[in-house]
């Protein structure tokens, strides 16, 4: 049997995760504006919670390609899947977590520094190329498929959003190279 690395709560990181010296690992929920204490036994459910956005996007894209749906239908499917998963976690997972009483989040570093410190140069370069490809191919696909109306404009918006994400990653890569993060 393969050795599986056990991930502890103190190993978690992200925009909503704070390592508090008194309380341990605290997840800050931006919806309720409360902090919840995560333990090592909660890590598996938390990682499932954090993967719900990419999984919802993948499910919606698969539905779009399998059933030849337009962008509006795909966005509605994505929103439905994401909201159902979000509500399921809200009422099953967060409900059971102990709340960090009178806890306030500390200011965290910017997204540029987070990416520069958290990822290697090679990963950032690969991410730049992937985001560039998506930002070009999304509108191109819509034009080739003769999409019109909201489908075409939605493709342009997705392409522009992906291009902005690529600019953010480029700035992070520049910071990483300049400051040797």
C-alpha cells in the first residue's frame, strides 16, 4: 500500500485560511464574516469545499459540450451546481465547525505576492501560457461556431477575464524574478 501523506490543518493555506497562534487554523467565511476553527480531521472536507468551484465549472463545460448547449444554459447549469454544492457545505460542514469567538482576520498579502511566493517560476509560466490560450480560443471558438448575441458576448467577457488573470500572473512572475521569492 502506498504511503499517503497526512495533511494537517496547519499545512493549509489560501485567502480564507489564517494561522492563529492561539486558535490554530482559522477559516474566515466571507459570507457570514465569522471565523471557524479547522482541525486535522476537517481537512478532507475543507479540500472538497475548495474544489467545488473548479468541479462546477468542469461539470458545466462537460454539459455544454455533450448537449451542445449555449453559454447562457451553461452558466445557469454552473450556477445551479455551484449553489447546490455551496448550500450543502454551508449546512453540513460549516454548521459543525466551532466558531472562533471575537476573532478578526488580519490583513493578508496581495494576490500578486501570494502567487509569487506560492508557485515556482515554471508553474507561473505554464499558467501564463494556459491563460493566454484560453483567452484567445474562447472568442475564436464562438466565432467559428457562429455564435451570436449573449453567447458571443459571454465568450468575449470570458476571454477578457482570462486575459486579466494572465496579466495578474505575469506581474506575479515579474515580482518573483525581481525579489527572488
